[in-house]
C-alpha cells in the first residue's frame, strides 16, 4: 500500500516541503497504528497521501466538495482505496463536513497540524535538528501565539482530546515518530 501512496505523491506533488510534511504525518500515523493495534500499512498510507492533491488543488476558499481534499479523495476512490481511508482524508479538512467518526480519521486530524508545529520548532533551533527538540521546546513555542500563527492550537488540542490522548503525550508521540525519520525530513 505504501508503494501506491508514494506513486500518488510523486505524480501530484513537486514541493519537497509538502512531501516531507506527508512523510512526517505518515510516521506519526504508523506510531498511532501500533499504539492502537491497527493496520500500520493502511494508517501510514493514509498519512502519506492525505495532502497529495494539495499542490494541484489547494482550495484556499475551503470549499466543502471541490479542491483539496475532495479532489484527492475522488482519486483515491477511483483507485480502489478503502472507504475508511477516503473518509479519513476527507475528514482531515474540517470544512468538508465529513465527520471524524473513526479512530483513523481522528488520528489523521490530530497528527496533521502538529507535525507542522514540530518542524517549525526544529527550524528555529541553531542546528535545525529534530534531535534537539523535546516536549519542553514544543510547549514553549506552543505558548508563543506569534510563532507559527497559521497553526491552530485550539484545533490541535481538540483533535488530541478527540483521539483520547493527553496533549503532552500526543506531542511526545508525534515528535518521537518524526525523530525516527529525521534524515528523510532533512531535520
């Protein structure tokens, strides 16, 4: 399944930072699949493809059925991806109206934005390395509302709660998953 996901990413995405974001979400999703005793291949693949359509159909208007993630979900459906995967991709965009009614969808929403905050935290370190980032560093940047303004702390808190994982534990989980692929992320 990962091979199919990578093919989609390579076919639709040229921005290396977007690819790295999807790799980070994939790693976090794999960690949560293990934690919740779920299908790691499926969860990782969903994390990897969740934004593959973003570059081509960015949907800045946040239209519920056009552009990202609806365009990507339609492609996934056409390619025979499981409906739970398609629904999770749709549900990670809160504006689609698709409920996050599965653990898979909840995990994807919880991991998506947090990976961006973790990357931003690493990038302001002198070394720009994830190995120098810890929970304390992320929490410090979390409190700085001027840092990574586009990342909604309220949404991340709500998603972690919906996933049933305390926020600090969730941050630590995502950070640990990303540190495990730090070379792939260039961090």
